[in-house]
C-alpha cells in the first residue's frame, strides 16, 4: 500500500502505459504527489528483467532498475488486447488527467484507443506519447534502442576519447532524457 503523499500534483491522476523507455516520466509525477497508476501487460513490464537485482537474485520483483523507475506508483495488470481489458481501461480514463504511453505509433489507434476516442470519454484528458521517431515521417516505424536514440541525438559524439569510437554512458540516458522532456511538456499542458 502506498502512503498518501502530498505535493504540487496531489489530486491529479496519471495513467502509465509505459515500459522502461518512459517509466521515469511518470515516476517524476509520483514524486510530485500525483496518483500514478502503472498499467502492465499480463506478461509484465520488460524492465522487471533488467539488472541489477536485489541480493543479486534475478526475479521480477527485485529489479532495482524497475523499482527505481516505478517507485511511488500503484499498479494494475490489464490486457488491452481484449474487449474486457479495453473496457476497464476506458473506465480508468474517465477519472484520469493524463495518459502517458510509449507503444509503437499505430498500437493505440489499432486498439481503438486513440486520442479522439479517449477525448470523447474524458474531454480534459492529456495524452502524451514517447516514441523513438514520432508518429509520422519516414522513420516512424523504425525500431530504436537506448544506444540508437543516444547516438542519433548527437550527444554521443561528446563521449569517449579523441581518436576513438564514442562510448555509451551507463544506464539509459536517452530514455531518461526523453522521459524528463515528456514530463516537462505534460506539466506545461497541465
């Protein structure tokens, strides 16, 4: 049970449909006192398999990476691929202020859960998508990763030694930076 916290965003409800690529964005909302509900697929968030693990014991409940990015959130397991799952999700949308997701560009519309549909359910909903290459344009369907995103941002050129190949910083700097920028944009919308 999460202890009730007070902060600048107390009273706001955030629905979190992100995996580790966007989880830090919604963690920041939880830190500010918002009620963040993490919605996981039945198979769980892939971040649960990321090391390091508490006591060096690999287990879905012991990933320090996952636990850090999801601290302060409540959780629910929901299968959006089913009619029942989408129905429950729509009920959650009615009481939410913000929805954050980072699925591929055509996933939410393919489920009938794109912005016009959700706005009909809740006219005030703020919907934010964190993607590698956006929802339009020639790269929209390309797969990204922390390494690819970091390199394409241009920041990677500043890492490493002169005359050597660039280095990837430890952790997930590209995903965490994208989460931070998404958080700032959503705060502006609020």
